[in-house]
C-alpha cells in the first residue's frame, strides 16, 4: 500500500480499545469539536464514558468486509464496494430479510487492499469471534455493524410465532454462520456484558436484554406463568425464553433506552 495517514491512530486523543482479525475499534477520548454551548455537555459525557467510537478494517486483499448500509465513512487504497447481491434469488432473499428485521436490505461488501473506516457512533463496539460461539450465532435486531465477508447471513424464526407476535418481538432474527469476526453496536461496554452458559437448561428474560445467542438454542416468547391469570398477577406478562445448550450474551439495560446509533455531527 502506498498511502500514509497522519493524525488518526497516532492522535493523542485516540486510543485502541480492541482488535481482532482485520478489525480494530478506536475511541476518541476527548471531543474537541465543540462550541461554547456544548462544551459542558461534552465534558460531562466524557466523564461517563460517552465517547465517539469507530470501527476500522485493514483490508489485505484476501477477506472482504460486509457492512451495514450507510456505515462507511471513508476508505483509502484500492478498496472496492459492491452490493453483495449474487443473483436474482439472492436479491429476493435479502429483500425478505430486510422486510422482517431491522437490518438493512442490502449490506455492501468491501474488498481489496487498504483501510475502511466506519462512521463514528456513541454506542459501544464489540468484536465477536464466531469460532468461540460454535460458528453460528443469532443477533437481536439493530446490533449488526460489520463482519468478515466469509460469514453467511440468513434468518432464524422464533419457535412459537403466536407468542412472538403477542410480545411485539417480531418473528425472525438475523443469523450468522461461518468463521470470522463480527462487529456489534452494543448498548453497553464489554465490561458490563453478561454471559450465561446453558447445559440443557433454560433462561427466562423479562425484556429485550439478550444481544447474541448461539443458534442451537430454542428461542420463544412465553407467558411468565402457567396461565394468563398467573402471568397478570405476577406483573411480568410475556418473557423471552432460551432453552437448550449454548451461550447468551446479555446487556444490563435494554437497548431501547440508549441514544441513537450515529451522531449526526460533533456538536450534537
């Protein structure tokens, strides 16, 4: 590669939080692009670790990157983008996946040699090695940011459709299979993520807290009690249930309570 980048990763206000495969997570420790009106908010935000973060991919010409639509900020080098649509059937499949989930219909694929930098986000960026999850995971809606192009995308249906509709949780989730690295936009940092390993057991969660789970787990939405009256009396209503053998990654707070994914500008 024949390019040189200055004042990016070597900036004193930039730190590298995580690195896996071709992906790297950087953080802007201070936000200097502020006005007098927003300086106080920026300072207090930084004290609570509300900082801009970016995903960076170093493309070596071998493995490409599949990205959530609209997430790319800039590329340098011989980096090429395509829609990732391989056929008419593949396009229809992507249209269907987009219609039943919150993920974009078309996820562009970037290949070549060079560097790809994603838009800054106020959320936390987590790198997941699929080999440590048995090569197959299911994601909650809206968490996918990027992955190696070797990873296959599909949908996994809830095990009981009627309760999924009643719980307003949707019918399908994005499933990823293969080997490679997955980048998530998480509502919480790695330090707060909870992991639950099940051995032929079950986990019941009152709320949309689960981020990722192994695809071998049976996922359903059920009443918290054995009867409608019992569920109403408990005050819990419907709960998410994960059964079988596998792992669940959970956040301590619901994703819906966090700020928007992308910061519209540095002073917002």
